[in-house]
């Protein structure tokens, strides 16, 4: 009966709410657990875990690792990882270095286009400097572009400059493959799940990732249609893999939610046992 949202972002990456606020909102939405899955960092988890007893729900420690395969960006979710595992923390530092240099490339490209954005302005919009334990992402660059008046909205920043293929899009330096991310997560004692397969537009790829070592697939996601979710559920179940889901909550900007509200996508709490059972 009880439901869990296994995909939420906080201010530790590009979410707009603090970790403890995600926990409060999850409790208010009637969930029995919420996962904190920030991009390439576990910096938000301690605060969320401390809030868990206050709101009487479970916080699942998680992470969303950016990887690439054949030129496609693939996100891999890790659950129940040991957030004090030294090797995992080192590996996440290397992930953030890749981001920081990609971000520098984007700023340089914007400058070439005549937009005088500086890395300092991006750091100010993000509330952190490169090298911090929290991540800086494209949404922060978008926010900085709004602040200097180069665009009117974050969405316009993506549509004109930052989305893949747009004027200031820069491919990151070589990223790890999803298969390496599965190993990182399992070596840190976690379960590895392929995030939002619908965003890759390639079901054979989703099957290849499942057969290549993922523990499961995120079938339920704010950007998946009901029919896609059922297809991905089948793909995972047919292989005896775990079916997960979550909102990919990032918060709302000027009343507009990107992805979905906490609890808008969820799965049965019994999935948590399967995730714990699949751990490396
Ligand atoms: P990054 O990990 O720094 O490349 O930033 C990726 C994040 O940017 C995603 O998790 C979304 O929150 C956001 N994003 C990606 N594409 C778009 C888009 N087309 N419009 C708005 N936000 C986007
Ligand atoms: Zn994000
Ligand atoms: Fe993602
Ligand atoms: Fe996400």
C-alpha cells in the first residue's frame, strides 16, 4: 500500500529545495520513503537522513551518475550506496571535475557568441564554486544567463543555448560508461538502476543495459507516457530485474515544475526490499 518516490534532486545539485524540504514534502505527499538522487554527489544525503525521523519516513541514500555510451548521455541511479565509501567519493570527485570542465567549455562558447557570462556569475547562481562537493549543472548556467539578462527564462536558456545541439552546447570530456557506473555503485554496496530510459529513445539500448549488469530500470518517470512505462516495466520484469520509479523532482521555477512534483511518480514500498537485496 505505501508508496515511495525514488528520484528527487536537491540544492546539492540542481534542485531548488534543500534536502530536508524534500523529506518534508515527501511526508506531506503521504509517501513512506523518498530517495535523494543528486547528480554526481551524495552531499545532500546527511541532511535528508537527519530529517527522516522528524517526518517519520525513510530516506533512501542515492545518487544519479552521468555517463555516456555511443555519444548518448545515460543516467544511472544508485540506491543504498555507502555514502562514506572513500572510493565512491573519489569517483564522484572525478565526475564533478568532468562537469566543471564541460561548464567552462559552455561559458567559453557563450563568450564566443558575444554573451559576456563569467564562471564567477555561474558560481554565484549555483551558490558554490567549481571543486565543491555539490555539483554545478546546466540549470545553474541557465539561471546565470537569466540574471545577466541574456534570456528571459531558464527554459529559453536551454532552448537557445544549452540543450543538446543548441548554440552553446558542449559535449563533456569523455565520461564513464553506464557499465562502469554499475560497477561503481555495486562496489559501494548499492543497487544500480538505469534512469528514465524513455529519454534515450532506444529500447534496444535499455535492454542492452539491463543485460549488461543493471539491477533494474526506472519504468515510471515524469517524462514517460503511461504506455512507455508499461513497456519498460515488461522489459525489466521479463529479465527478472527490478522496476523502479520516481518524479525526478527538481522544484518549481516561477510556478513551473520541471519534471514532476514529489510523489507524482512512485512505486510500491516493497521495491525497497528488492533494492536492498540486489546490493553489491
Ligand atoms: P547537466 O547534468 O549539468 O548536464 O544538466 C542536466 C539537467 O539540466 C537535467 O537534469 C535537467 O534538470 C536540466 N535540463 C536538461 N535539458 C533540459 C531542457 N531541454 N530544458 C530544461 N532543462 C533541461
Ligand atoms: Zn537535474
Ligand atoms: Fe536524469
Ligand atoms: Fe534526475
